[in-house]
């Protein structure tokens, strides 16, 4: 096989080349017919008014076969050089069928070339009426203003546009908007030219500029936006009136004590608080015996030119808290009593009576915290002479506690080693003690537990207690100074000296 192929190889190659050349010569001389497919032939539309001229106007949309494809036959010399522009195809809209099909007619071909077949038989169109509708223009903002600012009122001119479009397009239009850029703005935006945007029901933009059947009265509009300042403003309010006797107003609870308010920069510069008058019914305390709830509409009290940032802050829930007062008695013992200016030359002792009880009124929680030492009980002995003295104990009570009744205590002042007074003639110390005990109508008399007691006569006249001074434990040889006795003992013996005792018998007046 190899020998057969390679034998006379050059002669064989030359034979093949000569045969090809001979075939070309024969073909060019004879010019045989060939068949060829021509695509994308432009179609001319005839009688367009048959569709667009009906009623208020109709439009058509070509759905299929905007161009035609055909098969032609003719001499090779012509078909190989055939240009699609030499072929004329038409559709007559007066021949449109009920399903929107229009036959394609090939009306012109170059001489010698014939139509072998039409690959594209017809053009498919959709005929629909033109609709006209007015749409309000909405304004959207892009970006965020500067800190402490927000977008207020917006405006656009014109705020309504008229759109003419095929029915199928009109059904897609859901919103007509313009967008204003406010990113980082702290001043108003005015007179900015912005394009009109058509949005469908899915939020997608409708490209109306490429549809010759859509006509809009204005595609470029002037838009603006107010840039407002906002801030949190405290609410100032105060309850009014007096609660019922035996009760106390302890404060109020608010659902929110401040609101967010917006306004222009100039207006907000003068807003520092929102004042609610005490005439509001929800702030009345008159004759309350328990908590009271109320609601205040804050809208009427907003400063002029301002608005609420959040509508849910419009109503404030107010709770006025009222609690019942209680009373408590606290005993003032001598170990917590502070004595001011005690005399250096006299002995001092106490006679604690039931009057040494202070009575306070206040809230249970406040009263429970108090004790006698916290009241800082004090008496002042300055300028007092020997005798029995009744003092009102001064106490310091907290502001939220009321002093109902002061405590009293009896203090006995006596000079040391002082002899007893005569049985018939009371000493000056005893008279002073008597004056201290009985001088006031509401002063408590000393009890017998201290070594003193008093005894009423049958005529209910007061008795004068006689105070017996204690004698020294060690008797001395020096004579004692005593007052002259009014009576001598019947036995003629010397008067007996009373022994030291804590209790003496009173002498009736």
C-alpha cells in the first residue's frame, strides 16, 4: 500500500490541482442555480392607521418576528452576491387576524432570483388601547441627615403628573416617585431637580424612556425637604390640692418623664421643657385616701411650632401615690438624753414620768426607722436654781415626720449637804419645787418613786412636798446651821435629826 501511494506522487498531486481548476472553469462558464437562506430581512409595515387610528387610539406591540427569514434560488453569481437590503418584505395591518397574526409578503427580489420558501410566515402583534391617568408624585429621601436632625416636610413641583401608556404598561405602574439626597444634611434642601421614577408592584423600576408609546407630562421635577432638629424634652408637672386628713401624698409615677420633640432649628433653640398645668384633673389631690391613676394628653401643651417625634408618647399615664399616716410613741430614757448647761454646784436627779414619751406621726416605713437616740433629745438647764423643774424635751425629727406631742421630764436640782427645812415653814427650795410642779396646768407632777410624793386634801387643793436633803455619811463636831424649829418636843429632849431617806411625808398647806 505504501508503494502504491508514494509511486508517482508528484504526478498525482498535479492531477488533483488540474481537476479543481477545470471544475472552477466549468462552473463559471455554466453558472448553475443554487439555493440559499437569507435571514433578518427588514419588514415594512403597511396601513398602520388601521390599528392606531381606532377610537381614542390604540397601539400595537410586536411580540414575534420583527424580521423575516426566506429561502431563495438563483444563479450562483447572483445568489452569492445577494444583500438582504435588496429584498423587500411587508405586512399589512389591515389584514391582522383575531389572534394578532399578520402575513409577511415578499414583494421584491433581485432579477433572476426567485423565492423558494418563507421560513417566517407571519408577524405576531398585540393590540391594546392607550390609557391616560394622573398620578400623585411621592418623595423619597436617600441617606441620613446629620446627628440630631431628621427629615421633616417634603415638597415636589409639580406634585401630579399625567401619564399616557398602553394598557399593559399602565397596569404595571404602582407608584410615581422622586428621590432627594439628604445624606449628612443639617439645612433645608430646596429646588433640586430630580428625575421621575416609575415603580411597578414588585418594586422594580419601569424603563419608560425606551418605550415610545409612553408619554409623561413631566419627567424632571423640582423637589425639596425640610431638615428638622429633634431632642428629648423633660415634662414639668406638679400635683395640686390637699389629701384627706390622716393621709400623705408621697409622689407620682409617670409612664415617661420626657418626650421627643421635633421642629425647626430656630424653634427648638427655645424649647427646654414642657409644662403641664396643675389644673389637669389627673393632677388633683383633693380629698384622696389612696392612689389615683389618670391620663394626660400632652399634645395641647407642646410649644408652638413643634411636633411629637413618636406618636406613642402622646399620652402620659400618671399615678398619684397617697399613703395613710400612722402614729408611734417613743420613750425618752435618761441614758439617751443630752443635758445642756448642767449646774456645777448642784446635784441633779431625774423623775421619769409617763410624760417622757414623744408621739410622732408619719408613714409606717419612716417611723419604723426611728429610735430615741436618733431624735437627739435635749434639755437646757441654764439659769435654773435648786428645786424641781419640768422640761419639755427638745427633739429633732426628720422632715417627713411630724411631732404630735413632746415628751416631758422632771429634773431635781439640789445643793449638796444642805440641811432640811422646818416642818412648818417650807424652805425657799421647797417653794420653788412646788411652783415648778404646780405652776402650769398641763405639767405632770413628780411620782413618788423618786423620793417625793404629793397628797391631795379632801378639798382637792394641792399639797406642798417637803424635800429632805441627805445628811453627810460622816458626822462632824462642828455645829450645823439649821432653821429655828417652831415647836419643841414635849419630852424636852433635843430634836431628832431625820435620817437619810428617799421618801418624806408631805405637809398639807
